[in-house]
């Protein structure tokens, strides 16, 4: 999923190599866990299984640059499982995309998760970003340059701009 590739680049793209971009923490080790298909769609139960797998395999911080509307008990149980084991979870607050009821998305909405809204280049809340009492922090999320692999492409040296709370959450993670 190109979205996940972009998020991973924000966190840990190698720096000091004269290529494209350096991640916020370019010495960090990543544990990619796919919870979506190639089109970036996935269910809350798939996300829950990914959280549990990551925790059981030693994750200390889990970036959740995704959003769901319902917040199922299955997802909440996985979040509780991770939280009980001392894993920090950071999640995107969600994007309005022009039709905003401004209800913070799940899993950012859960108390056990650090919810992140997006800011623009003026350090103001980005127009697309959801916000509310469940949000703990805001971070850069508008026009973020990072690694970007086109769907089904073998070119691993692509970069691009994306905007969203999914781009803000990895800055915090």
C-alpha cells in the first residue's frame, strides 16, 4: 500500500545518503505489519490482528495511520492488549475530506491511544484534520514529502507529497 510506504518513510527513511528524504528517526527499526490490501482497505478485525501480532513480536511503539468509523470491540480489545503490555500506540485523528462531522476516528478515539491531528506549514490546524477532546497532539500533516511507491511498481526510489492525519501520526510515533 503506497500509503504505508509513505508513513514508513516519514518515520525512518535513511538519512545522510543524498537521496529523497530523511525520516524523523532514521535510526529506528521498523516492523511493517500489513493490515490492508494493495488498495489500502482493511477491516477493524484485520487491524486488531495486526496489533496483537506486533505486540507479540516485540513492538514498543505502534503507528496507526488509519481510521475507522465504528471502533469495534475487537479493535478495542487489541488496543487494550497492547496498552496492558506497555506498548505506545499513536493514531491519526482522521480526515474530513470535505464532509466533516468532526468526530475523531478510531483507534485515535480510544483512551489508550495517542490521537494526532494535522497542522499545516503555518503550524495551524490543517483544514482537513479532525480534532476534538480525544486528540492529544497535533503535528505536521500537510504536503509531507516522503517515500512513495506507486501501486504495483518495482521502482523503490520514488518520492511524493501526501497530506493527512496519517502523515502527522508518524511524526509523533
